[in-house]
């Protein structure tokens, strides 16, 4: 772990502003950049390989996986290593927490449960296939998919309750809400399963792989597909309510808030789409592939690009307020907790930043 000074600079932006939307299909145009919020570089931690997994914060620790086959726990205040656990292959799975358990998948085919404080292995569940996606924990159950296309429902003791086989790989996390598990697959479809027994409620086909994690709010399921569309479905029936077409594949999982869906695309843009009708509110052109899933941080939507830049975009206007250059592509989604932000990069580092609380609405864990 080493600390160094922050690198922040103004960036030119091409923005499709909400004000233009009233004029029909808006055209992208240059707009003034927002005044940069007071954001500070805190520390960086050098892993031994790519950091492609989103980190997660619990208590005084931050947990993340990397392509050196390890799961690590760091003190989030300082970036000092607390413990490391070795699997036998890449870890691109974002960990999930249940009480004293840290649950994470590995490309070695196992789902591991580790002691949160020590990193000691408590149990491992073999799936027989790489587990590149992330687990979800709900009501003392763990749901996780494998690249052979099977979704597993496990107890927190690691016992299998049920499984459901799709005909494609599962590369993202399932979402559990209101007695249903929603999960996408590379079989060009989104599935809705009943949590009680894994029986299929409905399947909706798309025109491409579904590698995004579905987001659920107000009876709607929203997800992206490689077919360049963001879909909004009725959560109970799977009926399509609307779809929005981007100009590139959508491998960035949507963030739902303020009545909008925020997501990135391989066309180099970040979109804000009205959840009611699927119409664009603004589009921010970052000029590089966006597969990183956005996070809300203060008044910003934060996302990374294939060119290694981390952007803070004003959530209301879509204009760029802040950027930071890392040394490698950012495919992981950032994690925001209070005034803190953490993100991994293919330069093999995990980065930490803090925002002055006066710069936006932030709650939760914080550092001065």
C-alpha cells in the first residue's frame, strides 16, 4: 500500500442534457463543466494482478478479489492489509456478507465462506465450473451462478437447497426481491425464479447476452443486454414495459435512483433514462467503453472507462464534475460508502478517495 497525491483535472464533455429532450430526439452538444467537488485521493493498494471485482465495505474493513487468485481485507481508513485468502484461480466475484461470513466465488469453481475478521475458510461449495459472477444473500440464503449456467441456492452453512440450469453462462449477480430471484445469462435471456424451490416463473428473451445484474424497484426489473438495449419489465409477469436502445452493448449494470436508470455502454456513453417511459434525460459521452457499473456518490454518478479514467458526473445535469486517471482499464464498478469511494483497476490497484461532506449529500462511514 502506498499513498500519493491526487490527480484531478477538468475534462471536456459531450453531453445530451435533459433540457434538450423536450425538443424531440436530442442531439449531443458541448456544455460547461460542473464546478469540481472537493475530492481527495486517500491511498492505493498494489495487488499482484488485475482488480476486476467490485469491492465491498463492512465494519472497518474493505474486501475485494483480484486475478492473483486472492481475496483481501484491508483497513478502509488506511489501506493496510488485514488478511488475504488464496483460492486457486481468478477472483472476479464481488463478495457478499452475512453476519460473520464473507461469501465469494472463484474461477476455481468454488463458492467460499470466509470468516469476516480472520479470512479463515469456514466452508467451500464446489460448482464444477468457474464462478465469475457475484453471490447475493437474502433471508439467510445465498444465491450464486456458475459459468456452466447453473444458479445455486445455498444455506449459510453451504448446503444446497435447489439449483436451476440455464443454457448459458451466468456471469453476474442475481437479484432477490419479493420472493423472486432474477438472473441473466448468456442464453440471451433473463429468468425469474421462485425463491422457495427455484421453479421458473418466467423467462424473457433478448437479442444478446445478459451479463448485467438486474435492478428492481417499484415492481419493475431493469437490466441491460449485449443487444444494445436497456430493458424495463414488469417484475411479476415479465411483460416488457419499455426498452431503450444505446449505440453499443450494455454490460454496465444499471443504477436506479431519482426516477432514473443510470448505466454505461460500449458506445462510450453514460445514460440517464426516465424510469417511467424509457426516454433519455441526459447522455454523457466519455469517449471510451463503459462496462463499469455506476455508483451514486454525493450528487455524482461515478463510473470508470476502458481507458482507465474514473469520472464523477453530475447526477442532475450529466455534466462531468471530476475525473481521475488510473494506469489501466476500469471494468469494476466503484463502491461508495458515505464520503468514501473505492474502485479497482486493471493496473492491479485498489484506489480510495474521500469527498468533503459539504460537496454533496453523503452519509455513513466517513473520514476527515
